[in-house]
C-alpha cells in the first residue's frame, strides 16, 4: 500500500470514528446547548455517507437529523434545551414504556440489566483496554458506550495506519475484524430494535434521538 492510499485509509477511519461518536454523544446523556450546532455541522457528512451506500437507514437518519435542525432553528436556544431534556427523560428514563438503552435489557430474559451480554461486552473492552468515560454512570452495554467503543476502535485503526510501523497491515486487519465481531455479536443484534422503539416513542417529539438511533442502526449495517 503506497503512502497516498494509506493516508486515504487513515482518513476513512477518522471519519468512521466521527460517525460512531455522534450518536454516542446524543444518546448517552442529557443534551447540552451545543447539540444543535454539532448536529448542524454533522449534516453534510451525513448526506455524503447516506448517498449511494445501499443502507436505507442512513438516508432515513439524515432526513430526521435535518428535520431536527430545521425545527431547532425556529424555537430558540432556551426552549430547545428544555424540550430536548423533556424528550430525553420521557424517551429513556421515566414513564410507562420508556425505551431500554442497554443490550442486556433488550436481550436477557426478563429484561434485566448487567447480564450475560454485559459480561461479554466487558470481556471485549478489557481485550482492547477500553474504559467508558469516568463521568458516565450508564452500564458498559448501554448503546452510547458501545458506540463509543466502536469510535475508539476506528481511531486506533487510524493511528495504526498512520504510524505504519512493523506489520501494521496485520494490526489493521485485526482491528477491522474486532469491529465486525463486536457489531455482529453485540450492537447489530439490538440496534434495529432500539431504533424502532425510539421512533415509535418519538411521535410528536423533536427528531434528534430518532435520528441518532437510526444512524446507529445504519452504521451497524454498514460496518458489519
């Protein structure tokens, strides 16, 4: 692989890291005042990703995020933050039928958290020396944390390509395989279920969370 091709591969992995990070940032915690600007700046990248890749979820996500930005611009910063906080709480934290946010809650008998899927996620994190942010109080198999892990893998892959040390191609292949295994064995098993549940409960709400959930589903399909 020549230097130009290697640089293109590294740039693609940095882009992948950004795509995984965006829905993680939206779904892992209550929004802050910068989320609208972040989403707005992300839209051109989303449009590029969604065009011609054969994954309908990505185009759907781009439409939902664009609709969110259009609506957000019309309601004002203070009202936007208040509305997003209410939406986040009613979607994920409180009320009958709130959307489960962890793999164990979706895939374990009885919908319990921190069950076998959590154990297996932790095994993978330890193998790659990944830890969730210290300020994060969610379990490690929360959808936002799983997305952060995939973002970290992509950044590590870019680092390996850029360093081009020793048998770097083998290291890169190992990282790519680990990403595929994690998606197939974890995120890909429940991202679609999560996305559908968020879409159903988001009726009448701003479309930020539905767009982020749809993006997570689309990325899992694209990179599996």
